C-alpha cells in the first residue's frame, strides 16, 4: 500500500468512495479538489492497495493558527476496511502535512461513526471536545486532536 498526493485522475474514484461513505456527493469532488490540485493550500491524499485507490483524506490548514491542520474527510472503500489501511492513510497524511504542529479531526457521536472514532483514538488522536447538538438536534460534534512534528 502506498500513500501519495491525489491527482486529477483520482477524482472519479474519490467520488465513488465519498459517496459510498456518505461524506459528500461524488459530483462535488472535482470542485472541492481543484484548489489542492492547484497547490492552493488544501491537501488531498490517497492510499493505493491492490492496484486501486482504496481511500482518501482531505485536509486544510486552519486559518489564523500556528500550523494547525484539519482533516476534514477520511474515506475508505468498504472492501478495504479492517485491513490497517485507515491507519496507514492517517500516517501518510500526517507525514505529508507541511510543518504541521497540530492536527484536528471533527466527527459526530452517531453510531455509524463508531469505527472512525476508534480509528482516530488508536492512531493517537485524543478526544478534546464534545459539543451537543452542534450539527443538528441529536447530532453532536466530537473533536479529536493530535500534536505532531516538533510539538509532539
């Protein structure tokens, strides 16, 4: 398995994975990834396994912070879940974030995110916040944080 920066030819596969994971509609990917492909701050990474793109992350630097990044999306093809690719993808993304000091990941408390929260905790991210009803009634925001680089 290999983690690398996303390319324009990854867009269809990223869209398929994002749609299957319920992250965002596949047709949004081309517009979302354009700034990253143009080198304008966002970082999209993919992990390849068995000759295909098996997952992706979408990261963005947090404005008005000192080297804090937010992993806004992590999607993994269901066929590859439970094989350590999620952890490898997180590690590869962390290594690719230029001069990162801190990384945050936001998710929900909903049961369908149980595996994601377990992945983040196992990868060394600590839950730092739980905001009730943030996304809507009954859907809380859960924030994970990891200090990296010279701040670890």
